[in-house]
């Protein structure tokens, strides 16, 4: 049987002592604006400054270069198929 999900209390994801509701009411938006002005996240780090740090950061999305390997494999398979046609 399915159980009815109870409504939870508003969480406190900002850890600043201000209770926050999940619902985006005008009061909530005003509270968020006030808290953001107090936190000033734009004054924190905006990324790597050194060339080494930028290179390291640029590699975070790298998934491993399998495309070149697949192209080489496809080329070898084509050559093998052509060789089998010549033999057979």
C-alpha cells in the first residue's frame, strides 16, 4: 500500500539562522536577496588565476580520448575487410 507523504518542515539550507521555505514567495525572494547581499559571493574566488590552475581546470570535463582510438580501429577493420575481399 502507498503511504501518503507528509509535508516536511522548511529546511535551513543557508546555515545563516534564517528559516527558508521551499516555496518561492515574494517574502522568500526578498529574504534571499538580503542574504545574498550579506554573503557577497561575488567577492569570493572566481576560478584559477595561474596558467597551471587554468590548464588543470580545463581538463575537468575530459572524458578520455576514445574517438581517435575508434577511428583507428575503424580504419584497421576497413583494411582487413579489403584484404579479405582480395584473398577470397
